[in-house]
C-alpha cells in the first residue's frame, strides 16, 4: 500500500555568527505547523507550512553536567525526542523487513549533521539507531534457537563532484573517476565494488564509521574539497534468518539508508547570479537533480499523467531511487536556520520539504525462503554466463547502442561481469555462517584495529599534530607524530620519503622539518610556507602544547605535547583547546584584520566576513599557482560609495588580476565562492591525473573575459544648484574603490524650459522650497572623458536619478579619451517636497564602466614565466606588503562625497614589526583619504551655501529697492580675502552668475 513520505522540520539555536549580527527570529512553531516571517515585510502575515513533525530546538534548554542539552520548557525537542519520533520508526520497520531511508536536507550550518550524527552525549539518529539495533539483536540472541541468525553489515560512501568514494576502502578513494554506479534489473542502482563490512556490536559499527570519517577527511584534504558540498550515505543491511512454522529457513532483510545531504544553499547565496559558470559545477548538479525528481514525483502522486522522473540525471538520485519512489519507508528531516539573515535559504528549504511530503512510496516486506534466494541467484548467474558466452549482448541491445556499438558492448560486458561477481559473492555469503563471515572480517580488520589502538596509545605520550577542520566531525581525524629525532615534512612524492606526509594543495616535497630532542620540539620551513600561531616562520621555531600550525594555504593543525600538557596542569596553566574558528581569527589578526578595539558592530561583522573569506582566497591563489593559471586573487574591502551607492555596508570582494597583462576584475563574494567550487573541481581532476582536467577558456573558472564590464570608478554630482535652477558644469575626477584617480568626466546639468530652451534671469530661484508644486525641466549631459586607464578599450557612463529603477547609460565609446556626447531630457511637471529635498541634500552618482583590452599592458618580460615566478616577481618589484599610495585628490567640490573608500586588504606580513609598519601605513592612508573627502565635502557644502546666501541677499536688496551689493558684503559672505581666482573656484561659474543678477 502506498504511503506518503514523512517530513519533519527542525529549527536550531542562533549560532555565533548570527548572534554577532544581532539576528532576529523569523521562525515560529505551533503543533505540527511552522511559520516564517519575511524580515523585509514584518506587517505581512507569516507564511505557514504543515508537516508531520515541527521540532522547536531553538531555546528552552540547558546543558547538564554530562554536556547533554535537556529541555527546560515544553517546546524544546531534544535528541531523544527526535529519535523516538523518527529513528524508532525506522528501527521498527527494519525489524519488520522493510527498506527504510532517512535523509537530512538544509543549508550548510542549519543543523543537519546535529540531527543525524550529533556530538558528545548529544547523539543523533545514526548512533542511537545503531545502539538500539544491537540492543535488540543481543536480546534476541538470548532466546535464539540454533537456526536463528541476525546479521548486520555496514557500507559508507560519499558523493562529491558526481563521483562516488567508498569511505571504508581507502584504496578506492584515490581511484580515478570514482566507483561506477550500475543498475540491477530488479534491485535498482548500486555502487560497483562497494565494501560491505560485517559488524557484530555497537562499538564495532562506531569504529567503522569513525574509520570512514577519517578516510573522508584525508580525501577532502588531498583533493582540496569542501566537505559541506558532499553527500554522505551510511547504509546498514539488517538480515534475520529464522525458521518458519514448518521449519523452513526464512530470510528477512532490510536496507536502511541514512543520508546526510550536502548544503542546499541557493544559487544567489553560493553562486554568482549572472556568472557565465553559475550552473557549471557538477557539485551543484546532484541537489538540483534531487529537486527535479521530487517535483516530478509530487506531480505523479497528484495524478498528473506522462510524468518522467529524471533519476538518471545524477549519481545521488540514482542511488536514492528506491528511497524516493520505490520499495522504501522514507522520512525526511529539514534543518532550518532561525535567523533573518538566512530568510531566503530557510524559505527555500521549507518549500522543498513541503513538496517532498506529497511523494508516495510502496514498501513491501523483504522475506523469502533462503533456498529460494540462492536458487534465484543461481538462475540469474546462468543467464548472465550464457549471454557472456554468446558475445554478451542481444540484438535489441546492439540496435540500441547505435554508432558507439563497440564501446557500448564492452561497457555492457563489464556490467554483466560485475553483476555476475556480485551475485556469486552474495551466494557465497548466504552459504557461510554469520560467525564465519565475522571471523574473516576480523582477520581483515585486525591490522587496522591494532594500528588504531597503538596510535591512540602513542598519542598519550608522543608529541603530535592533529588536524583542525571547518566541519567539527572531521576535526582530529588526521594525526602526525613528532617522534624523537628529525622528521621531514613533505608530500607523497618526496624523496627520500617524508616521515610526516601531508598531501594536498601547495605542499612541497621538502616542505619543512620537525625536530624532537629530549621533548623540545622545533619546526622549520624549507621550500614551503608554515605559519605558527598565525605568523609566518622564517627560522627554526620551538612549538608548545596547543600551538596552531598551518602548512601551505589550508592544512591547519594543533600541536599536542603530552608532557607540556601535564606540566601546565601541574602548574595550574590550563590552555583552551583551539577551534577552527579561533585559529582562523588568529591568522587574520596577525594579518592586521582583527583590531577589535574601538570597532563598531558593523566593523566587527566586516572582520568576521574577512576571516571567512581569507582562507578561501589563499586557496584560490595556491590553486592558480599549482595549475599555472597566470592569475592572482586578493581580498578587497569596497565601500558603498565606491560601488555607486549613497549608503550601505562595506562589502568584502575579491580582486582577480591577470599577471600577464594587468587586467583586473572585482568579483562579489557569491561569484567568487561559486568559482572556487569550480576551481576545486578542476584541481581534483588534476590531482587524479585526468587527461581532460584543463578546459577551454569559456569553461575555465580562473579565466574572465575582457569583454566583462568592470567598474573604473565613480563621480558624484552635487545637485543643490539645480534646486535654484542654476547650471552645473563640472569636470569631475573618476575615483576607484581604492581612492585612486582613474581619469576625468565632464558633466553638465542645464535647467531649461519645457521645450528645452534657455531660462530667463527671472526663472532662477532664491529659495529651493519655491520649487515645490512647480515645474522643473533640465538636460543632463555627459560630454567626454579624459585620461581613463590605458588598458580600457571602451567605456560608458551609467547612473540612476531620484526614483529611477533602471540605469540610464551612454553608449560604449572607444579609447582613453572618449567623446560620449550624451544628453537626456528630464521633465518634472510638479515637484514634490521630497524631490526638492533630494536635490538639496543628495548627489547623482555616475558610474564609469569599461571593457578591457585583451592585450592589456602585456610585458615581454612576463611572457613564458610560470605563475609562481610571476607572483614572486610581483612581490620583488613592488615590495611584499608595500601599501599602494593613493593619489592626492583635487579640491574640487564635486568630489566631496567620495568618502568611505576602503583600502584593499594587505597580505599577511612576515613578522610583527613589518605588520605594525604596514598597518600604520594603511591606517594613515585611509585616514588621509577620509580627511580629504571630508574637507572636500565641507568645501562643496560651503560652495552651495554661498550660492544660496548670495541669492538670499540679492532678494532682500531687491525687496528694499536696492539693486547693488557692496564689495564688503560680498567679501563677508565669502569669508574675507581678495583673491578672485580662489573665490571663483569655490563658488563656481554659477556663483559668479548669481552676483551679476540685478
């Protein structure tokens, strides 16, 4: 009988990042209903969703003495509550012989792994399920007859970048292209050669899962993969062999799939909207395919005809076919963030879960006589053998193969041979007693178990390094011992072989050396970069207990010294165990990013974003060097003013620079993260030795087209004169996000009649408020640009005026000195007070955009050099970490609102002294830029006020019958002095015009 997939949702507490940002709660739950508020429209009614279970785990809890989070109120759902509702049902159905599936869905950091795995005493569904299963098995064994047998086997796999890795078989993890996914005529899709390990107890299964997690960590490190982008499937097969009423041996089996899906971030959140490679990553493919499959199954369940379910579109959906649309009792738990800053992702998760609850599956008990199962396997094998003897393929299959017949035939033969092998193995297992299989597995595991036992004992007495990972589940899974004597650190290709082998991004053959002499441990870098406690080391350095050590750009470890630890404890010096977050914060602090003193809340949030982005940028840079992509990545902090906005927050962006020709692009955070996933995909293929790892330029995540528009800079046009119906004519400096001058633009704003004619002298306004309710017409002209950067081949100007939703733009014009010759007529029949306020207080921000030359500033001396050499040459020529000076701004009023410009983030310095010098230089540079901007703002305001004051004085004189202004009065308004040129520059031509009106 068909039944719906059960769906539960669970909301977690605020995390540190959300607390830092003072996030507000957008989720509420009542009974089985979940409500979500749109933080941008709080007056609107919350959206509601109904599920089988809605779990409130946001608050109303406390941590007991054992570390367990227990309820303090009626709403809180603890780990046991979730298991009793969801996991217990899976366990009961497994005993009955049903196939079961439970998968967790949600964005990274939403709490999926907490529900599935948990931590410490807060065990999740997977460990509690395993524990309860073996409790039940042990209880059955107490009263079992001689023909009764209970068998549990475990497999554990990971899907990353559409490739399957067997986490219980380290050799297969490095297999090029991953394991093959095959299809059985009746059993559906399966993974070829996947290890299925017999387990006899909870501790046994716990050990195997830890082994799989450790292998997963090594694989992620070697491939420079992001663990949150991988799907993990723990598959438990539970077989019960018992005699029936007639004494015939019956086999009842259940396959239980426990699936922790990759982070479900929306494209706008993790990928760059509009990027040409937005949908290019195979990493994103599987979740997109899962969404399509669930939509198709939901349509099918609602009675729609001719619905094709696209299971074959991804490896994940192939392996979940039974769970989603076949013989399985299925549960989905969707993990939710409670914070307003994650509204879009949370709403997307709720919609996904709402769609999933419409799916129906038909589960049947898997029970047959044991002899019958063996007979069916024998018959199936006989058919396969016959097909292989006759060429392995039928006429129908040959016809279907089409043009690639030979290749298809070979593939079909391989599939048949694998199916034959799998069936033979299954028959042999059925003939063996369970104790025989356990004994065989124990012999296989003995070496591994002994080695693991010895490693744990050695950790108690030998100094060692343990890994830190952004995913807590993957932390402390890799151990490297610093044994007495000298240990070389290097990659797997080191000769002679390194005693400490670290494989992965930017690890050199002779990366460094660790020496341990009488318990004093020192480390020294050779050909590779090593940071100790966030600072780059240039000489041999002694390391102590809980020191943080970074090898290359992303291999982060904590040093553990048992003797130091014991000594510190004896002296009462207990140091806090480092976390991934605190270690990255330390690295950022040593780079000059974490000066919290006197910082505003916004600045602290910005620093947090920098900490998150810094290791990612370092990885991208290292991948570029290793793959010889001739580009460099740098962090840049860009103010809202530099992005053409009047207000907003400073954003962390990434600058991509072509090292051969000097072209530059600024990527926003989303675009960079999306591209980095694609870079990781390319790097993985490179490490695996794939012939096609390199791709065409159009598909290369490191390449950007010169035709992509780049922001050259902005100019700010003050509009106060327009509120007096006075002309504006300015040559304005184009300033980029660094405060650097990138040329000039001539702009004119001319008030005019409704037909475009010139205004008369009586049309000028003394008081801008007189404009309210009256007509205003004007021409906005952009005449030309001068001195734009040499690598810009075409440019245009874009801007929005007042309430415009769309940009107004000039055409693209060639050259460094473009003649835009652009004019737009604006007509406001009746000015509102809001519009007049806008003219008096605001600026029109004109953005200058360009397209770069393909050749750019290519230098013959750079041709043929490797990326590493280009990077080294750049450091040598510019001086590593040397601040780029900002050109002094002119004192023109129109540049006044160019404040808030943020200097690009400097790379990490070599030592504290250099760091202090560098950061002082950057702070002084930023302060100077800010002072110049404020001074220009004051001059601009003064200029506008002068015009207004002169107009007011003229009005008073006219009303008093006097049409003359004395020089003394004029000088008083100008602040004294008798320099006509200074006064004219401060007032501008319009102020001069105002003085002559009678």
